[in-house]
C-alpha cells in the first residue's frame, strides 16, 4: 500500500524534479518507509512513489520500478494472486529479481498490455510508462478500493495524477477551487459522489478515474479512457442452496487466505456485525494456530454499543481484543484532521469512529487491517433492499410477495408491505421513472427552500435523478458499482492511510461478487433474512447469536449526542454564519442538518 504521483508533459516544457518532491512530501503518510521519483530520458514524464512496505521489504521492491529497460511503474495496492501469476509468467520466460507483486504487475503489462488488468485479483491504482511507445497507461481496480485522481489540460499539455488531490495541488501547477455543484449535492442529499458523473470531485478541474477503468495518453495529448469490467455483464445462473453455499464458502475462504499474505503484522477491524464477524471466524477456521488481533469501537450509548456481540466473536476465536471508545471530545480533537485526509465532507460520525479504530490498530503495531466493507451492497444487507425485492415479487410472483412481506412483519416486526404508489411503480416502472426524472429536474426538492436564491438558481440544473428500483438485482448492482459503495471505500482508504495502515476488504474479491450477482434473489433475501447466502455459508464457524441476529445497527456513532456538546454547537453556529455569508444558505435556514453544516464549514476552511 503506497502513494503514487506523476506528471506527464505531453508537449512543451520538461518535467522538473521539485514539483515531484513536493508531491511526495504532502502524501508522506501514505508511504513513510521510503520515497523516490524518476524522470525519463527526455523528461516528458516523471513518476513518484511513497512506499509502505508490506510484501518483500527489501530494496529490490522499491518504486518507481523498471522492467526490461522499457517499462516503469508507480503502483498502489496489492495483487493477491501475484504468486499464481508469477508462476505463469515464469513459464513464459519472464525472470524476476524481487519477491514483490509490483514486479509481477510490470511483467503482466509487458506480456498482455492493457489486457493485464483482467487477470488481476486485487486492489490497485497504478501508472506505467512505456518508453518505447512513449505512452502512459493508468488503471484503477474494479471497485475503486484504491484512489486515482488527475488533472488533465490539453492547452497546457499536462496530465498530473496522484493518490490524493492535495498532492496534485502541491505540484503548484493547479489552483485549488471548490466545486460548488458538489457542495449543493452534499447539503441537499448528504452525498459526496455524483452518481450521474462519477469522475467529479469537490474541486474544479480535478477528476477521479472511475472504478473498473483504465486510460492511455500519448505524446499527442489524446486521452483514451476505457471500461474493462462491468458487473452488469454477469449472467444469472440456476443453482440450488446447497451448491451455492459450497461455492460461496470456497470463494470467500480463498479471498481470506490471499488477503492474509504479508510480511508485516495483520489485524482485523471487528464491529460485532455479521461481516466483520464472518472474517474473524473464517480466518480462525482456516488458520487455527494464527494469532488474531481485533480492533473495535464501542460507545457509551447502550443503544449503539455492539460490545456484547464483539465479545461473542472474541470468545469464539480466542482473539486478542483492542477497544477504543470515541466521544464528543474525540470528535473535537480529530475532526479537522479527518477532513484533511478525506478531502471531502462526510455525512456520518461513523467516519470519525472508523478513524479512531484505525489509529488504535496503527499504534498497536499493525500495518495491515482486514475490514468488512462491501458486502451490504451486493448481498442486499440494507433494509431498503426489501422494497426493491418486494416490488420485483409483486410484479412476478404475487403470492411469494405476500408470503415474504408477511413473514418480515410477523417475525422481524418490520413492515415493508408496498404502498399503493410502490405497487404502481412496480407495475409501470418506465412511466414512474419518467415522472420522477421530471420532478427532480424541474420541480426541485423541498430542501431547495433552504438555499440562497443566488446559489440555487446556479445549481438547480444539477439536481440528481435518484432511481426507483423495481428489482433486487438492479438495486444491488447500482449500489455496488454506481452509488453507495464508493464513499465507504473512500472513507476506508483515507482513514487508514492517514495512519500509514493498509486496509484489505475480503468481501470485494471480484469473483465472489460476480458469483453472488449471478444468484437468484431468493438466496439473498429469504423469509426476512438479508444476506441469506452468507449466513447459511458461514453458520458452522460463527456464533449462532451473530449469524442469525435479527437486528442490524451497522457501524453507527452517537452523532446526535455529540452534536449536543456546547463546543460542537458553537462550531455549527460558526458554520451556519459562514455558509450564509458565502450566499449558500438562506438566513436562519432550518432544513439542513447541523452535522452537514459543521463538516462542510470545516472542509471549506482548509
């Protein structure tokens, strides 16, 4: 896990070393173990790298790394199947001087060109300079676990990229200018990504390379961006529960084992929920003699505290447990630092709690932490997925709809019977999608009354068209690849790297996600149980109380209580006055959350 950066001047002045050095210094936290930069022979391109040593700690694995006198790479991430790929490449005549996955990735590009990404099981963001072709190739992993930001100007003849946006600004070639359109989205919808334009960021002229995409630039300055992976291409299969359980478990076990590869200490982020418990118990089952260290957040608010469930897993696995208890003083002391690393506002105090868990792990000597993000989106773990599934059943199997919704009400005390409107949406999805699009674009949101007229008149055309899903697969696909998962991956990457810590996500092995996406929806939601295939597959190694728990807290911090602190209230009021003075909010606007005002205010101040 590292930080990458680079400058490509495809015509005009040569790349200078000082901007690269400044860029490395700004993202030193991403790789404090080593840092280097490199300029090619005609100084058209400069690549830089901050190294966090995880696999092959020797100097042979240092970056930027060269191969065959032709290719040079700066790479952030992990290729979990690198040992298998290495053996295959050796059979084709490739030779290696290190034990790193970086050198394997370079050889894969030498062998397969841009098609190499299709063979990779991992999280990655990298750039490879081909000296012979005089081209720069950049790629990002399928889900966007690793960040890749860039500035691209044809008039200036320049492409600048980095793991973080602050790194690009450190080059001194790009001015820092707030993207007011994203400010509107955040205050109106509590989102930090634009699902209609996923490359957009909170800064003007700074873009994100979309997940599952790669791009190529040559000396003519033309940028070709292509998508190499799309979950929507996965076809549905017919399979029974027994076989599905076996295949799910095999894929998940292999993901756990490959993500345990490291030459440094590894820990697990344990929330007490189903996902992190499955990881912890799964590892204990696969590696019975492995020392397991877990890191958790607990809260003074008993309604949000998961201590009981955390202890169940600790007792089951014999893990060594470490715990932190964030409170309002934690918020006050760390919030600005978290915003600095996130480079965007965030709508939940859980980001602060995650920061504290990662800080605890790093202070305890851990350099790699396994975490459970990703499964809720493609395994239908959120409660709103009930509605999408029930719309699908209402349209295709009415009796099954009645049975499922009744069981949910009787056994889980959750009422997701469809309203008349939702039934109409299920029966006539195209018509209601058009109506919703019209309303969003021309009638606006009730929250628009909170904005200063000068602001809303400028950005009202940016209103988002949120989808009304009419099938479970449509909903899980969108939340996995377009809206929802991206922000969680951003939180995890920035919070972990802020502590020079690598986070790995076993649930995001792409073969596992593809398999689940191919399954019948009844294997995801069944008789009220979400993530049904996960529960069935892992029940033999997990505490029964965790596997079949009916409640779902998620990872929630006591945000409402923290906002009651007089010191926090003072920041909120400062923020409100600031947003009014910037002609964003109306005077005394009451329809915008205090948390959003505070976080945006602190973000704009940096």
